[in-house]
């Protein structure tokens, strides 16, 4: 998710996604609730304030540009190998300054 989008910024978009997930979860029994989406911030904004707002908004990871597509591939491969969307526990963390 890009944070700097023209109509709806990434913070607001992510909050809306998390709200939709929460509403859907309320309509299903606990054992049928889908895992939350993995949302990764990909941005040129490197301030601590932006990173903090990203995590408060519901991002799982925060990556600052430039980003190595190889590293993104590894991240996604690891996510998929560990259950992808079926894995409920997605660690929150920051990845920055990759080339």
C-alpha cells in the first residue's frame, strides 16, 4: 500500500480495510473468521511519525524506498510458507533502507 495516494491516503485506506475485516468477523462464528489481510506500507516517507501512524492505522509492515524487489519477494514467500492468509499471527515490524 502506498501511503501517499491522491484521493485516499494509505493510512485511511488501511483503516477502512481493517474496519471491513472487523465487520465481517462479527458476522461469522470465531472458528470461521478469516485471518486479516497482510498490509505492507511502501513509501518514501521515513519519519517516525509516519511509521507510527502506519502501525496505528493497521499496517503490518513498513518499508521505505528504495526497496529491493528481491527482499519483497522473500517477504511474501515467507508469508505464504507460514500459512499466508490462513496464519492469524502476522508480526508487526519495520523494514527500511533496502536496496
